[in-house]
C-alpha cells in the first residue's frame, strides 16, 4: 500500500489539484 501512497503524494502536492484532492485526503488520511 505504500507504493500507492508514494504515487499519490506528488499529485496532492500540486496546488492545482489541492481543491480537487480535498475529498480524497479525507478518504486517505495515511497520505497526510
């Protein structure tokens, strides 16, 4: 599962996807 977290991390860091990733962060608290 760590592999998925590493792939998601850079996407979340993108400012353009911040607003769209907000609901995703709620489902993936381990990414934080």
